[in-house]
C-alpha cells in the first residue's frame, strides 16, 4: 500500500521553487575560501582600540579651550589682513626677471669697489684733524648770538 498523504517535513515542488527563488545565486555569493580571504584583509581586533580605550586616550589629549598658544578665528583673520595680498606681490619668477633687468655688478662703470671706497675715505679729513671747525653745540651757540 502506497501512502500518498503529504509528509509534514516535505515541501511540494511549488514551495521548494519559492524557497529557492529567495536564496542567493551562486554567481552572487562568495565561496568559503573567498570569504576567508576577505576577512583576512579586515582589521584584527588585537590591532584596534575598543570604544572605552579610545575615549580614555582622547581624554588624555589637550582640550582646545586649554590651548594657550593658539589664535581664535577672529585673531587669525585679523592677522591675515595684515599680510600682503597675492595681487600686490611678485611671484618668484617675476622677481627673478625684474632682477635680471637690473645692472650686473660687473657692468657698473661709474662705481667703486669696496677697496676703492675705503681708500677714498681714508683721504678724507678726519674730524680730529680739523682745527678751524666748530662742534655742533658751538654752532648752535653762535647761531643764537646772531642777530635776526
């Protein structure tokens, strides 16, 4: 005798098809090996901090309000206003070009070298060698005596 009564732990074909339709397709799922490889790339919990450890470490850091050697946004803005604007300054290449247009030291014909300057200054009269000159205070006194 064949029992055709449905068993309570057996699915009918339409029920099985419906269940399989909700399952992942092989092309959309990872194999165990692929899953293990992906998990190996994740952070190991031994290399990370817990939320409590992170909070403790952050508590040890300086509070922004406690920092004395810093400027507020208003102070920063005020200091930045004192800086030269980019439109009012030369770029390095512009400065180099302008300096290239200036006379080179070797091209200056009407100039003296430091040695020549020193020699010429030595020929000038020394103040202590001048006998017939007045000091500034003597000049001032004489000018006061002068009639208008």
